[in-house]
C-alpha cells in the first residue's frame, strides 16, 4: 500500500506498479507530484483531488482509469472500489438520461446491472471491468443517437497528420475519400511541401499546416518572422494554421500570452482567411494538461478560432474521452482532435482488447460533438500509435471509411 501523508491507499491486487499512479485535480489534469511509495510518505495533493491508475481489465485492456471527489477528510481509499464506483455512476446517469430520449442502451444497461451486482457483493475488480464497459457503451450509444438526430454531420473533416512529404502524398492517393483534410507538419516551407499543397488543393482537400510535428514533438512556439514566412509560402492554400504547439508545456504568464497574441495577429495579417489553432496535449501518463494555458488565452482574448487537441488511447476510456471533449468544448472554440490509436499488441504496459473498435468508437464520439470540426489520425504508425496507412489503408482507417459512409447515408 502507498501513503500520502495521513492518506492510506489500499489495493486488492490490481496495482502492480505504484509509479504509474497519477494524482489529478478535480478536472482530471495530472498534477506534477510523484506517485506514492510503499516505504515513504509524500506530500498530499491539493484538495479536492483525483487518482488515476491503469488497472488491467478483461474485455477492455489496460488504460488509465480515473476517480475523483476526494477531500481533506478522506483518510483511506480502496482504489478498485473508488474506480468502480465512478464508472458505475457515470453509466447509470447516461442510461437514465439518454435511454428516455431514444438512445439504444440495452447492452449498456445489461453491463451496468452486472457491474452493480458485483459491486454489492464487493467484487470490485469484476465490477470495475463491467462498469467501464457499461460507461463506454453508454457513451458510444449516446454519440450514435446524437448523430442520427442531426441527420448526419454535413461538415466534418476526416484528416491525417504527416511530417514527411512522401507520406503525405501517399495518404492523398490512398485515403481520399473520405480523407478531406491533410495536416502538413513542416519545419520549413520547401518545394516538396508546396507540391503536396498543390496536389491536395487539386483534390479539393482542406490543408492544415503547423511549423512543428503535430505528433511526439517538443514544445514549439515559432518566432513571428518564421511564422510569417511560412504562411506567406502557403497563402491562399492552407485554411488551417496551428500557430503554436505544445501549450501543455507553457506557463500562462503575461509574456507567453503576449507572444501567442502576436503569432495569431501575424497569421491573420498575412492571410486574412486562415483559421488559427492553438495546440496542446492532454495526458495522464505524461502529466500533460493543455487546458490551463488555453483557458488563459481565452480569458485574455487572444485572437484564435480553434483548439488543436491531442489525446492518446491509453490516457483513459472512451467515456473519459467523451467527458474531455465536453470540457474543452466549454472554451467556446471549435476543436480539431488528433487521436493516437491503439496499436496491435501493446505499448509499455498499455493495451486495448479491440483496437479497431476503439478507433471507431472514439471517432463516433468526436463526430457527435457539434463543436468538434475535425478528426486527425497519424498517417503512419509507430511504437506508440497505429496509423491510417501501412502500405494499404489500415483497419483503423477502414473503420473510419465505414463511419463516414454511415454518416453520409443519414443525410440522404
């Protein structure tokens, strides 16, 4: 067991590596605090706080699970019980609220009843596995019902991120349609990238550009001259510009806000038609939280139109993704979502039982949010993520093709 000051954290066998535990605030942002150790106390997190841990679950895999609502009076936590309680409550609320509105909740309701029964019998690990499945199925069912009520999304961007011009060319050739957005993650606007932009424009695809890789990059806020030169090179072609990336690594100081404001103003001055995006990642495993910096930009009236949000498959359940998008939607900006996808097999300790089904569910949840304007996938896989293209369109991309076809059929 681990201790945090006077707080005792207990487990019934699901925890095998305390270093994976994450303290969070009440919103789910990972705090920069060390996990508990069995042999030493650590400082207690600010209250109210939450705890996240990736317990391995049958029929789910191993991804981060989160429980919150712990206060100063909390003295002891049985981790599996608290996690199970959260997902059972979440699923129960969605079944009650949306079942009455026509969402098909039969599968979720069956899983929920089994989870509740196991919880009453203090079988917390089986209860947690069933509760997570119930919450995920609830989120997917609600998303499907929302898209059906909208009669499909008439304006949605299915995109990929490419940091190599050759890969971008292959993506345009092999993934279009439904590919209608290509993100060019460039270092300099050289001739190869300009040819890609010409090709994408000829295919009537939307073009997005950033001056840093949109996947696995370090913090990067370019100077105004570099951004001005890049936008000038693509003027009239690129509609979407991520003017600053990795804001989860930025401290929202007055100096930072002034710099971001200058970048946004330069982008609009060079090409009046661009949509300006600010990028950040939300991750429990990597202790990244973009929301504070983005919220500071909104409060300071920094002139940008969209959030470019990055999220990884192992940082939560599909229900958590649903709630994360709701939270970022409260910023009042449209969202371009970049998803890292579960690869076949595992990454570090993380796994998903049915990777392609996960991708379809995550995409459906994104599609159901009116403020989510675009979904972007890595064009090529890596150790940490599957990709849209592996010589041939991957199974993940094929699931998106099916979802796009279904969405279009609702518009007929």
